[in-house]
C-alpha cells in the first residue's frame, strides 16, 4: 500500500509539531525491520533536534522575539520539505512496512475505504497548569514520551469531561459526574474556564479518541485537578 505524505501543506505549527514527533519516533523505533538506511534516519533525527527547540521558544508569547519567530519559520520550511522527501523515498513505496504501520505514521490510503484503526488501550498522562484569568494549560502525552506533549498515534483528538466546583466540595467519582465535555485536536491546549471561576477547583477526565470511522475510544484517566487562578 502506498500512502500520501502526512506533511501536507497548511498544517498549523502545533499540528506539525505533534505529527512529526510521532512520525520520527516510529521511524527510529523501526528503522531496522523497515530497512531504512541509518544515515537517512540520523539526518532526520538531526533536523528534528534543530527544529523542536525553535518551536518551543516561540510558544511563549511574552518572551519570544521577532528573530525567534523568523528562525522558526525558516527552519520549519526546510524541515517540512525534508519530511515529505523522506516519506516519499523511504516510507510510501516501502513494502517492508505493514499497511497498518503506514497508517499509524499518518499517511492515508489512496483508496476510499474506511481505514482500520487500532484499539486504544492507554490513558494520556496529563499535566495541568493555571495561567491566570481562568485559563488552564493542558498538556497530554503518551506513556512512552516523558518530556513533551504528544498525541497518541492512533487518536486524532483528546477527549475530556470536566466540572468546576467550590473548594472543599465533593469531587466527581467518574466522568459521568461531569456536565461539561469537549475535545481538542492538539496534545497541548488552553482550556478557558473563565475568570468568574477563579479560586474554584477544576476536575477533569481525559482520554484518547479517534472519532473517524470506525470510532475508537481509549479508557478515561483518573480525575485530574487544579485550582483555577
């Protein structure tokens, strides 16, 4: 099976960051059985190491400079082209890669049949950080990734249910106790609880979700909590 490149033009900065992270991780873990030359993989890993610090530096709008933004944009153009070239040379035509693994990497089949999706058995590792003004930064990551926000390779959104209660109130015991629900296509996002909820306690349950056909739902996390600032 051949696949189109997952690095289509028009990806947001956050989406590209998540897609490339899972993609490179998959390539590194499987370069031997997929018969990808070590120098090609090493070059890809090196370019990732150059790109990711620039992305992270631009996430803080209070400290980034115009030079930081320009450097990130320039490196993204180079890196994104090299990712497409790598995919077209070593992944798309590679018969050593099982079809389902190509799908996990993010390339889509060129036929119109619904693609099979893998069962999702893990829960996201969630970090919550109050930002002030009722905003909460949410970072989700897969079990094997210990440093950065990253989307599960078989999911396309983070699904969550939550409730905000007065300090000292009885916490929810499961997701069904939470009246609010939403989902996000990024592993890192800002949840806007609202300034009126300052000093209340936020409780949320999170899971990985693939909402394409056929739908795949991961298990819910334990309750995650933080005081809204």
